[in-house]
C-alpha cells in the first residue's frame, strides 16, 4: 500500500521498525480474539444469527463520545446494575435486547421500520438515559438502511451476503459498500465485521482482514510516534478539537498504511494486530495511560518502543465510521 503524498502528516518508518521489533519479542501474546463471551455476543446461535448480530452491532459501532464544555465525555451507562463503556455498552445492550425481543431484533423487517422508541428501548440504561444519543439519527438511519437492503437483496440475511463472497474480502467490501453503515472508504466497519466473523469461526475468508482503523488504533499510532501529524493538526488532536473530515480520513489512511507495514515485518495478520491494539485501549487510556506510572508501565505490550507522545488524545470527528 503506497503511502503517497500527504499534507496531514507522514508515517515514521523507523518507528514502524522499532514497534515491529517490540511486537515480535512478544508475539506469543498476540492472538486472534474468539468473541466467545455470551454476555456480549450470541455465541450459542447458528452462523446466520451470529452474522446478523455482528452486522447490526457494527451498524451503530461508532462515536462513543460527546464533546462538552469540560471536554470529551466517553459514552457509558449502567445495565442491570453493571457499568459498561463505549462499544462494550453497545454490544451488551444489543445482547440483552436479543433476549428481551425473543430474537425479533435480528429480523430485517424490524430493522427496516425501527422507531425512535425501539432505539431507546434497546439502548437506554438503567436510569432511562441513552448513551448512544450522540449520532442518534445516523445510527437509526444505518439500522433502517441495513434492514431495507437485506430485505431487498439478501432474503433478509446478512449471512447470505457473506456467503456470496466466496471467501473474498474484496467481494465483501464491494457488496457491503451499498449498505450505508459500510461505505467507509477505509473499510473500518467492513473489516471489523470480517474480523468478528473470522475470529468467532462464523465464517472464514481466504484473505486476512485489514485492521479496522478506529480512534483507539489511531490514537495509539500517534502516541507511539508511528503516525506523525503536521504541527497544526497535532495541536488539534492534543486539544481534543473536532477534526475536519478530510484531515481525520488522512490520519486514518496513514495509520492503515503503517499497520500494513507492521504486519509485513512481524508476520502477524491485520486481524491479530487489530485485536491486540484494541484490547490495549484499557492501558492507553484518555487522559492517563499506564505508561505514566513506572510501576505498571510494562503491562503495555508496546512499552519500551513507544515514544509516549501522551499529549495526543482520542482523535475526534463527527463520523458514522468510528
């Protein structure tokens, strides 16, 4: 993948080499996730039902934050007395709703006619507040479009679309790009859907998925010094200001190029790298990553090679991709 010219910044290939060497030292800890926690995913269902659940979740799998006067506030809430944040709140709410609706959640006609009341019934927390309100209109539009598209072309089943790819990720990207939720030019939600299918054993593709570049992966490449934004854009990220769509897209593109380079150097698939970086979000937190505490810094698998540019916060963009 050619880096090409960029006004937003550049990939530091020397730092890619250093991070790749660090990863290679700990490669035994870099494994494919299996997505087998029944608290969040419908692990006991058949392949078609699991595929449908993945597609529904990924249709709303973006923008788990709001920007307020005090700064960025992550989306979080209580469900049945337990607190969840971000994507894990979303997956837990969906998993619970699947039981509460006796499986109707998975039906394409239900999605196609989803109401605001339905949306709140699925995602409201114990206090009646909906942590997925940011981007609400986009989420509802994505779910309605998913249901409508599946009814029109795939017998109401996302798994029919998946099987028609013949195992080709190129075909998955081409066919799913007609669905509103999956038209990202960098294929974030398409690749995440492929990763969930692959890791869970629901469906295996002939190709290895690329990493799904979201703000967790992008933030870590910035902090590690792999992606170097230009000074102006770097200050925007550090100050948690909303980025222009073209700048955010370009930073994500540079991150994807860098990950392809790491995969080539380490021999690890994009799926495995995606899994490990995403899991590391609990270490590389906003605003206090564990590397700031010498007593626990080595819990981060990238410690020692990371340049610790911890001034960079989660890159913020009003998007329906991440």
